[in-house]
């Protein structure tokens, strides 16, 4: 049976996300940096940014969107801000927040967009930072030393549904889908989690676990 390339995936629980946000917030407080506004990088930065607003007692949360496009004939991905900031940050201490810092392109694009807007200070924070990044964040909950795909709760349907679509041949039922997710990606989903992925991900109903 042909399978997609095996990739290690780490699924984080909601509690693990909160713990990571807690750690990032403590690093920020220890640094004596006190942001006036948080800018979430859509879409992955929304939930971490909201937790940091709570932990840091901040009421101003806004966002930008960064997307990746093929750069000319090279086909290399280039990060661009496609939804700009709609808030005045002149003279403000700004904290940019995303979920994971992989290549560093997203944070670099965010900084390039925000710095000309005149903030007093601009720092960046992520939950997890990979060693391959070329633009390290100022704050993180920790480094990912052995590369793996970090699967956050807010991306489970999108990511896992794509993993299943990429399976050749397609799984026949829920049991096979669960087995192959475990074998190919190290993902041990519960039947409830798979049901959510199938239902909201638009996958064939034959993959729904038996109730």
C-alpha cells in the first residue's frame, strides 16, 4: 500500500497551549518589556495572542495577515502582509504574536510591515521556535530541536483532513484512517476527534467512526 512520506506530528492539547502561553508571558514579564498593544498574526496567532492579553492584562488586540506566495521563477515561497494593520501604533510598545516560528519569513514580513508605522518598541513572541529559523523571536516557550510538525488544536480539522486526503489509496473506513494516521504521522486520534475532522473537513461519511 502506497503511503505519503512519513512525518512526525505533535498534537498539542488545549492545556499544553495554555501552559506554553503562560511560559511566554512569564518570559515577557521577566524581561521588563511591557507592551501597549498585541498584534496577532492571522490565523495561528489569534489564540496565543488572546491568552497573552489575559495574562499581561492588555486590552488592545489587533491583527495582520501574512501569506506565502511563490516568488517569481524560483518558486520559492515569499511571505507578504496581505491584510495590513488597521490600528495606529505610533509611539507604542508592540508585541507581535504567532503560534510557531519555522523559517522566520512570517516574522520578518510582519516586522517589515510594522516598523515603518513608528512603534516605540517592537518585539515578537511565538509558542514554539524551530532551530531552522532565520529570524528568531524575542520570546518563546521553547525551541523545537528535532523537527516535527506542530499541530495546534485550532488547526486540527484543516491539517488532519489534508493528511487523510493525501493517503493513496484512500482509507475505506474510520479504523483504517486511524491506523494510518498513527503509522504515517504518529497521530493517535480518538474516534471523537476523527469524527470532527471528517464532519467539518468534508471527508466521506464512510470515515465516520461507529457510534
